[in-house]
């Protein structure tokens, strides 16, 4: 039988994991919304070619989907680790990949706003 303090800590950690999963969802949905904004709405206010906007918009949409998938995988990994009484860190390579994609797409969006 577990001690009450351990059960409370595990319960709090599981609830924190649920909140984190919802944050992954919010972030993924925000990236999808940015994709729509950049790919469909912004070109209507520009005389430039539409394809660069569409490319960056699709990039944001793909990033949003990836974030949703990674959030689900991460939530499952944390739950599994909690069941074992362990901890599972997030892959540093995945963190760099997501950050890099966001930076590249952000720079692309800025360039479209300035030069589009």
C-alpha cells in the first residue's frame, strides 16, 4: 500500500499531465489557426504571389498537427512512467526540432509581412 503523501503527489502529477496535454492541444490548434491566417487570409491583403503565403501556411498547419501528435505521445509516456514510478524526460532532439520549425516558420511569416 502506498503512503498518502505519495498518492497525493502522484495524483497531482497526473492532473498536471492532463493540463499539459491541454496546453499541447492549445498550441497545436493555435499553429493550425496561424496556418489558415497566413495561408488564406494574409494573401488577400497583398499584391504579391500567393504561393509563398500558402507554403508558410501549410508549414504552420503541419507543425500544428505534429504538436498534437507529440502531445499525445508525451502524455502517454508520462502516464506510463507514473505507472512504473519513474520519470521520462522529453527528447532534447525533439525539443530542438519543434523549436527550429517554429523559428523557421516565424521568420517566414515575418518576411511575408514585410516583403509580401
